[in-house]
């Protein structure tokens, strides 16, 4: 595409992007404490965000630019299977309601910053905490890179980039340099402030799109009819506007597995721990499903693209939504829509890099490099690490095939699920022995990676790590059904953790660092936010 044909879109996109970036720098003065030189301030915003700020922050963190382009692209290519993102973002909130409230309470009382901090405290095992920290960092890295996929799709549609070479990638690099600069200066306050603008723009664009585009295309009957015609003409057994017997099990297990994994990601926990009290979390877990309604509407853009006869740029299906907007909207509103996608990448990328940096600082640097690190030293290391993480994400997307990055993000979900026994279940019981949990993590991680290695994707011509849908025929079943690899890996993890715990108890293996059961949870009885929890109980 020729940039000269998209001058209006480029100008509006650039102006809005710069305005929001300016807000990122100003955020360092927003609710400014006396000193930003601590992880509690820089990395968690002072743990003082109220209901509205938290709602926009967590919403902006979970519903990303990649979601904006990838979910419709999945419906465009595979049909109903792409709707898995809707039920999982509905069921996740009641699933994690009690877990997140309890995690906030424990973290508030003991000054915890990361999920690995909790594991270190709960089980008294630096090794287990290290495994949880490394898992979180590895699972988050491709997720950060994928935010670039959303920006890249918009830039390609405007005729900028996509042709290869340094100059072609320069706009993308500049965008992330700006992101890195204001995140370094303002910490979590930057994405918290920007999230307001990001979410308002996305709501505006989707509400307009869901009314305006169907009206231009002839209505929903025409849209679904065109989608059905497309999928009926393909040889793929798993596509279509309805699920079939071959993909129903994959749909259910993928939705459930994704729901269990969502709030295990470090960036999700970071948004929760930044809340000022448990009431904020309760209100947000009740209100955040509103975003799931928005996600359902976003998904339908994939079917609209089919009805509009949209063709992706090259082989990149992630460009179908930007191309749809470019074709259907007037230039000025297309610029706003593109800005919504671009800005939608800034909020989650900032939070993810902060969360990964906090994990490195608290659970690797302080645990193994400088045990006496001061608050200021922690903040400095975390700031520098966040820069390194962003550089890695940019290199990730520039050097590696973007489709492989998407596959790695699917792998990330399988990986992060292996922390569920230590983090989520560990919040409610100390029954598990640290040796059993470590053995379970090794089994689940090894088994999950083995399953993923044996999944091929003929569309992208990847013989290994081609997705997360494991064919049951590989287990000897006479069926075309598939199942989410992460679900099987988690089951293996739990079985091994239970057996390992029983064996360790029978062998009287030492459980804490000093050979005793760790008993760290003593509630602050004067704090009304934690008095209804028995944090010192074993169950």
C-alpha cells in the first residue's frame, strides 16, 4: 500500500499516539509520592489505585491490541473456534474472585510484589520461587512481542513498514523507544493513566463499527451467510460458523485452560496488587465482564471482513481488521481506529515489561545477587530490566517470523499454567510439599513441551510447535478430535505434585529451608481488610 493514499490516517494516528505518549511522561507527576525509588511505587503505583483506575488498568492489560486484531483474524480464518476467547473471559472472573482477594490480602500484609514472592514465603523454597519467576518471565516475553503485531498490522495497512530492512521497521522501533522512555520514568502510573484514553477509543470504534459496517454490508444475515459460504468451500474439517464434533473438546479445554492461566500471568497479578483495597478487587471482578461483551463484538469483525471481501496483506491475517476499517470507514475515522489499536498496544506492553522486571528484581537479583538490596536499588534494577525486556521484545518480532511469535504465545499459556498448583492452590493450602510441587512443575513443563513439540501446523508449515491443539489420534484414539495441550500438562503436573507430596511426607523430607514447615502467614489483626481471613491456617 502507498503511504500517500493514507495521509489523513497517518496524521491522526501520529497526533493521538504522541498525545498519549505525552500523558505517559506526565504520569510521573500524577498522584506523585515523595519518592518513586521503590518497587511499591514504581512497579505497583503505590498500591493505591481505586475502582475506576483499576478497572481501566486491568481491562487495558487483558484486552490488548493483539486481541483487537488476532481474535477477529482467527474467526476470519477458522470461524466459530475463534469465539473461545469470549467464554473464557466470562468464566475467569468467578473462578479467580476468591483467589485474587486472598492474594491481595497476603501481599498487602507481607509487602509482596510478585507471585514468586508469595511462593517463596508460602513454601520457604527459593528454588520453587525461582521456577515460578522464570516461568512468568518466559511466558510474558512473547506476549510483549505480540503487542507489536497489532501496531505492525496498522502500519502495514497505512503503507508504512512491512517491506523489510531497518528503515521499514523504524516507525515500530521509535514507538517502542517512546514506550520504554515513559515507562522508565513513570512506572505503572503511565499505563494506568493511558488506559483511560485507550479504552474510551476502543469502545468508541467498536460501537461505531458494530452499527455502521453491518448497515453498509446489508445486515447480519448477509454477513453470516457470506461467512458460511466461505467455510463450506474449504476442505478444513474444523472451520465453520458452528462448532463440530472435531473441535468441541478443544474449544472447551482451551477456554477453561485459558481462563485458569489468565490471572497467573505476572502482568495480571501486577494490576491486581496495585489496587488500594480488597473492595476494589471485588467490584472489578464483578464489572470486568463488561469487557467480554466488547470482546464478542470485536470477534465479529472477522465475519464482517469476510462479507466485505477483505484480503489480508500478503499472508498476514492479522491485517484483516485494519484493512476492513480502511475500506469501510471515512479516512478521519480510520485514523482514530488505527490509533485505538496502536495505543492499545502501549498499555499491556508497559505493564508486562514492568511485571517481568519485578520478577527478575525480586526473585533473581535480590535472591541470588544482592540479598541486602535497598528499595532504591530494587527500583533501579527493575527500571533497567524493563528496558532490556522491551529491547528483547522488539528483536523478537523483527528477527523471528511473526507467526512463530503467535505460536509461542500459545505455548506461553501452557507454560504459565504450570504455576497454578504453587500460586493459586497454594493460597488456600500448605498441604503440598515443596518437593512435590517442584516435581509437578518439571513433569507438567516437560510433558507440555513434548505435546507442543508434536503439534504441526500445515498452514504455516511448522512441523513442531504449530499451536496448542493436540490430536487425540496420537494417543491411539480413532478420532479427529483435539484437546488443549495445556490442560493435559496441568493434569500431569497435579498428579505428580500429589504423588510427590505423599512420597516426600512418607520419607519425612524437610519441608522448609530450616527443615521445618514454613509458617509465615500472620495476619495483621488491626487491618480490617484481612481480619476475615485466617492467613495462618494450613487450609
